[in-house]
């Protein structure tokens, strides 16, 4: 072939190389897939950096198979043009490396766009915690590994079903490992569970994942270059790359599948009307949570379980009310989070064991009647309509005084019809000596000699402070 012919063929090869930039059209598709996947992985209205990193890493479980299938298809398409590359003086591996570079750039461009979207979303939600750039690097390395695997599979097995096979195999590898099940779930593409608040990602796990992916990428690329150029000298760097992969595997194995660990957190608080403290990632919940818990705190004033402070704690600590502090659990700000928190406080007011052992079926109805008032809900329909009508007819102050007097029976699910009958001694005038559990039933109290109760008026001795009953008329 003449020199002019060779130059013409070389021009055709260069034009074919330039035409491969059409693969960049896949960037919007990969970006859309990654953005939707990452967005769905974020907690509702929670700007926590650790979970943002988890969302990015988990994106590769969907984005990776798509990129691998695209790389396999590109390899099949370009494999038919290898005879043109043989007309040039370039190395046989140059074209494949050029293809890999373009495919990796397209995948990383899409991944970078997804990363920017997640970072902006986290900042807009009032971020908490600290960002982990290594998490984004670990996800990017896993994505490039998918591109390399898909492309080399297409080069070695240039058949139409190869792209479909690559997509199926990578998808099975991604979905076959449940998040947090074992150390296998940490192998790229990692299946990371949501990071609970008051915990943080372990940076060593992210470093081991990055090392594992980069080592395997280097080993595969160098092995292909050695096979294409027939040079044995690449065996040494291939062995070094595999050693890095083994080091990453050993590090992930030592983690026992735990990607997060407890981390100290300084709570964000609101001081009025109650002191309400939550994780900084949920600081936007403070107004709604304060408004929801204030009525319950007011109704419990004067009882053994009165509280003036609400704190969000890790889920490993039980929800309870002790020493004036109500402990609640919040995982996100999905609709109804404040109602769930108030319900946790209300559930902690009763003795679950005593209520489960109660043999009186009506006791549950009376408790539900009081619970509805504590939670600010409509009272339920119970079989004892007289008690329900009387309780609804009482004023708010009378109900609170009644609860202070009968709290022990309420806590142990021992309320009965006698607790709702008109008492000769009013709940608001009970002396401290008469508030013992043994004397909590109104039917067992006697009229005080210092206060004579009359249906229409109250006569007292000088010096005795009284107030209207405000109960059922």
C-alpha cells in the first residue's frame, strides 16, 4: 500500500476514534439513573452527611450495571474495527485503553453530577456531621471497576449476548448482598445501610473499599495490556495490584460488616416553652416537636412522671420519662414524626408488664379514655358511657387534678368505674397524706372536717383556701 493510502487509512482510524465521543450522550442517561437512585436513598428532610455518602455509594449498585453494559456494548462495536487499527504503528492495546478512558470519563462525569446534586441537597437541608470525601472516591472507583469489567468482557467475548450477560451478572452481584449482613456486603459496589443518627461512617471501611477497587482495576487493565502486547513483564505490576486488592479484602473482613460506629453528638436545643433537644440533623423539627409535647407536659405536671425537657437519644436507649426528662427516638422528619414522639412518651407512662397482666377488659377502655385526653385526641367510645360522659364534662384543671390523684392506678391499668364517680372529696383539695395509692379511690375518702362540700356552695373555716370544683354538674 502506498504512503498516501496509509495516510488515508490512518485518517479513517482517527475519525472512528473521534466518533466514539458519541458515547458521551450516555452521560445524561447515567446521570438520571444515579440522581433518582441517590435521591430515594436519602432520609426525608434530613441533612446528614454520612447518609449522603451512603446514598452516593449505593448509587453504584444501580449505576454500575448500567455503565458495565454500556462498556460491553462499546467494546463489541469497536471490536469489529480492530483490523483498521492494525494499519497504524500504534500498540495493539492503545485503542482499548483509549476506549476505556472515554467510557470511564463518561461514567465519572455522570457520577460527579450526582455528587453535586446530593451535596447541594444536603446543604439546603441544614447539614450535620462532617462530609467524607473518601466515600465519594470509593463510589467512583467502584463505578470505574464496572466499566473496566464490562469493556474487557466485550473485548474477550465479542458476541451480542455479552452486554446482556454483563448487565445481569453485575445486577445479581449488587442485589444478592443485603446491607449490613456480613463483610461481603461491603465489597464494591457496597451495600451500605442507612447510618442511624448518633453514629458515623468508619473511614477505614471506605479506604479499604477504595483500595480494593483500585487494585482490581489496575490488575485487570495491566493483565489485558500484557495479553494484547504479549509481554510477560507486566506480571510483576499485576501481582502488586492483586496484593493491594487482598489488603483491602482483609481490611473489610476485619470490619465484620459494620460500616458505622457510635459517634458523640452535641444536641441542638430550643429552650421555650419546654427544653427540646434533638440531633443537629433534625434541628428543623424543634418548633413542631416543642408544640406537640408542651400540652402533654402541662397535663402531667404534678405527677411522678412530669417532665420539662425532651431529648432525642440513640435507639439503643429505651424511650422513657425519668428525672424530668422525656427520652424519644426520631429517625427522620417524615410526616407525623411529632405525633410518633408524643406517643413514645405516652407509652412510657404506663407499666407495660402490669397492663399486660391485667384481667379486667374494661381497664383498657378506661386507659384509652385517659390516653386520648393526654394526646389531645377525640375520646374513644367505651362501654361505660357514664364514665366517658363525666370525664368529657370535666374542665381541664379538674382532669389534671384527677390524674395527679389517680396516677398510680392509671400507670398500672387499674382504673375502674369508681374512679370516675363524683367524689365527696374533690381531687384538687386532696391533702398530701391522702395521695397514697391505697387511698386513691374517691369512694374510700371521707369528708374533711375542715371543708364541708355542698352541691351549691362551699363553706370553709377561716384560713382554708378553696376553689370551685368545676366537675360534673
